[in-house]
């Protein structure tokens, strides 16, 4: 979660910097690339694949 807070802070800083410097011909931009670098899973990530949900079975003989 802290990564999202940091990304938001960086985005706001870049937007404010753009607003201050754009009159002098200097423009800034922030492009967010939301990916994980490196190997392995983040802490708390489930180890297996999620189980597929099966459709509910309806017994038509009891209707």
C-alpha cells in the first residue's frame, strides 16, 4: 500500500512542478508504470492459483 501513497505523492509533485515551470517553457510529466520488478511474489500473495468456481448444481428432480 505504501507504494501507492508514494506514487500519488510523486504524481502530485510533478503536476505542481509543471504548473510552476510551464510559463517558462519547461514542461514535466509523470507516467505511472505499475509493475513489480524482480523475482518472487510480494508478501501475503497466495502461493497457488485461485480455485475455479463451479456453477451451482440444480436438482431438477425435486421441482
